[in-house]
């Protein structure tokens, strides 16, 4: 705690450290999101293609699109919809990361430094890092679920247009209003369970791996707390996050994109477990890793851009390294 005299002359980051960290996390995440968003759009389209229940759903039967792979899907979007469509849904994606990354980063640091606690040598035990990462990710994603829902819905508007279906939304604001009018406020949290499950797994890969690898390198090698160490740690975190998060991401995307009745109930899946079983039974186990390549190709540069940006702006603003 700062004394009144110290508080008077303290900087904003010293007086409001958590708010400052939230803002810095949101800024770094927004930069990373905009740079890598086309890969996220490609990944989402891949995860929806060939969906078994859709093939049997009468309204969507004639709109089935053959599976095309990552590069052909991206090229098809550019050719059929235009280059700018690679960023369709980017606005709610940035909104999502302002909430999601801001909350998860502040929550993880608070859990690490004040709740779970470091070891005597300054290290953070792996089991604590796992608990902290999963908890922080789940909390952040729960608050960000409405923006994630809108992002997924907006990303699929281009495909609906090509299939001859009417567009559902005129923009981000209209999407929020329509979802609330159709399913109530609860409709904004459609698919929140697989959403939170995915976020917990992804953050076990991202936050836990980055923090553990970075401090392992600092404590056991001659590497310094610089961009080289940050790059190595972020590279490891991107791989682990993609492996752990892709199956949950596939389930999350399908549940959030499914058609709904007038009460907001899904017409294709009863729950995330039902979606999991239908995917495996109808398309095989590997269907859970649809979009893995673009997921990893997005998570790797996203993680790199985010962590490098985050560490640098923390240093510039006088906050200690993560």
C-alpha cells in the first residue's frame, strides 16, 4: 500500500496496477487478433464444413459445401467474397479479446502472486500454473462469451450468402440485438459451456506453458528476460494450446453456429457432449481436429505477437515483466 504522500506522486500504473494490466493486456491482444484474424476465419469455416447433422437438416441440405482444406478455403473466400471478408467478424473478435484477455491475464497474475503463491526460489509449481491457467481462462471466457457468439455468427454470414440463404445480421450491433430478441439475454451465452471448457484447456496450454517455460529458462539457463526468451516460451505455448484446444474449439463452434428454435434451443445438438458423440460417430475421431493446421498456424503467431507486445509495453510503462 502507498502512503498518501506517495500516492499523490505515484503514476497511474502504480496507483491502479490491475486496471493498467487489464488495459495493456487488451491492447496487446487486439494487435495480435487483427494480425492473425484471417486464419481464425479460415479455421471456423473448416470446422463447419462437412458437419454430419447439417447434412440431415432439411433447411441446410442444399447448402452443403465440400471440404476444401486451409489454403483452398482461404483462396475461395478471397475469390468468392473478396479480400476484406477475411476480416469479417473482426470487430466482435477485438471486443471479445478486450474482455477475455484483459480478465484472464489479470486473474492469472492475481492467482499466481496473491492466492496460490510462488515457491521459495521464485518458481511457480506446474500444478499451480495449471490450476491458475485453467481458472483464469474459464473466468475470462465466461464474461466474453456474448462477444464470441457474435464473432462466430458474423464469420458464417459470407457462407450463408453463397448458399443463397438470407443474411441474419446487418452488423455487430444488429447481431447483439437480434440474438437478445430471439433468445433473450440467456441467448448471448449460448454455447458458453463448451466455450469455457475450451478456454480452460487453451489457457492451460497458453498461460501455463508460457509462464512455466519462461521461468524455467530464466532459472536454469543463461538466457535473460528478453525477446529471445519470450519468443521461445510463446512458441511452446502456441503448440500446446492448439493441441489441447482444437477439439473443444470444434464443439464450441458447432454449438454456437447451429440453428435455434423460437425459444433459443439448438436444433442439432442437445449439449456439448451430444455434439462430441455426433461428431465422432458421424465423421470419426479426427473430425475433432478439423481446422487444426490453421488453429496452430494462428495460435503460434498470435501467441508470439501477443506475448512480445505485452512484455514490451509492460516494460515501457514501468511494470515488471510477466
